[in-house]
C-alpha cells in the first residue's frame, strides 16, 4: 500500500464548505472513493447557512483555524512556539521567507496574517502526519501552504482557477510555482496563460484537470437510433424543454458574471414579444443594483432574483428550465471566470446553453455543437441566441444531447480525479 493511502493528504482551503466550490468537494469525494485518505484544513469557517448535501459524504476530518481572538491568540502562540522549539532551523527559514515577502509586498500585514496561520496549520499537519499538502487557490491558501511546507519539510502543490490566477501578480505566481511540486488548473486557457510567463524548465509543472461533477446527480435519458444518430423525436430531454419557457441563470451577483447584460437581453426579448420568464439563482453584492435594473426596465413580472439555493433545489430547477444562459465578462483588472461549474451542471442536466466567449468557456461550449456562444457585453447577441433556441425545439434537443456527451467524455469527477490522485501520490513520496 502506498504512503498516501496510509497517511492522509492535506487539503488546505480558504473556507469550507462553500456552495460555490462544489468542484472542490467533488474532487475530494472522488479521491476518497479512489482509496485516498484526506484531512481538510480550512482557514475560515463556513459563512453560509446552506450546504451541498454531498458534504455529508466526505469522510475527511476538518481542522479550522481559530476564529475568535480569545481562541486564536493562545492557540497560535502555542503552535508557533512548538514549531520554533522542535524545528528551529525550519521555523527560522519560514520566518525569513515571510519577512522577505512582506518587504516585497504592498500588503505586509496580509503576509503577517498568513505567517500566523501557517504556524497553527503546520503543527496540525505534523500532528496528523501529513506527507503532502495541496491548496486550492493561488492566493492566501497557497501562501500558507508554502510556509507550512517549509516548517514541516513536506512538499506542497496547489490548484489555481480564475480570479486567484489573474489577480495574482506574475512574479508572485512564478515564485509559488517554483516552490510547488506541481500545479493544477482547470482550463487550457489557464495553462497557456501560465506557460506564457514561466521559464521553459518549469512549464512541465502545470497540469490541466477539468473540474468534474457527479453525473449520477444529474439524470438524463437520451436515446439513439441504430445508426448512432440522435433520435430527436423521442423524449430524450426533460419535458420542460418542450413546454416551459424558463430561462435559467446561476451565479454570484458580482460584476464578472455579466448579469446586467442578461437582464438587458431579457428586456430586448420582452420588447420583441417573446414569451419567457427568467430566473437568476445566486446572491451577492449587486442584488440591489440588479433589482433596480429590473424595475427600471419594467421586468418585475419577467425576471426574478431567487437568491442562494440548496443544491437539490437547484438540480430540480434545471429540470424545469428550457434554456440555461450565462454571460460572464472580463473585468478591467483581469478578473474572469474559468469554466463555471454551473455550465457543466446545466449541460449534464440536458439543458441547451448560451454563454459568452470568455476564458475557458469555449473549451466546454463548442458553438453550434454543444451550445451557443456570443461575445461578452453584447445583450443584443445574447437575446438573439436565446430567441433562436426558444423557437427551435429540435435544435435545443440536438445541443442538449451533444452537451451531455461532452460532459460524460471529459467532466465526470470520478475520472478527472484519477489524474489528481496520481500527482498527489508522486508528490507524497
């Protein structure tokens, strides 16, 4: 039996669990099914009252960083003292590294926070005999993982996704990649971006692993004739596709999701006399602004903001929708989506999708084959695409069947996790 199966791999996260990070939960569940033991280390406690039902499936214990000052001060002081006394050279190395980072950083207090966190997590990793630490997101979790690796003399790796990748300065990304044993990212677009500024001898560290979903949670009945062509007239797609004109979108109410563009597209559809209703699932800081836009455009009876939603309810809502629309955009500071997990879920559910040509989305949504793509920040084009699909049942069915096949072929979490397992096993040796 390998070392990684007898000693738990550490997973360092900023906050666990989070509804918007189902892809991390799916990855960990799949790794456990493959025989790996895990231990989750979370810098923050959950802030949401809702949780994905699959959280109950994860067997890994969770260690949280203390949240109150009364608990934090003695616990952190004890952890740092223990590491400093039992591994003085490694502790000094981590302290020197943190001091150097703070000199180079525009936010030295942020570096201090990560150093204080790292001492506590280092002692926890030592107590759990962690042979390898993997962090999700290239910002705070990876900074902590790097310092823990120095204090504990264990390798670390990390996954980088979207905002954390494009808002982290390239010089810091190069530094973190140089020290990591490997780096995972979730789109080919991200791979190309990373390799564009890495020295050639470090490019091999970058590995593409798409976020996977549990297909069993998204039932889909598709039929094919004996010749392998789609049997479009059969009930291979949810009956909702044939009757209910519901346009569904899911995402945090933040600028990069481009929900203002979707609402503007709904106004154009409404003005054209198209019969539909739009439901937007998610919560965030733009709620009031989006509510005001809906009122200003006279769409109160057409567009609804449903707020955050438990995953089982969301899956049921996928089954009631006719089309799934997502309109991400690239922000001025570079922030953007990678491949939004909700697009994968919608396609797995048998929904035809309309989205924008942003980041890695074209790797999932192949225009005209597995969905329709338009340019970002173009409500007119978005409205045109939605109207085309609402008026063409057979095309919706063709796209839905092809989309489901795309997910089955490359986005099933039990398969994508095998690559992660191999890398973690090698890293822990």
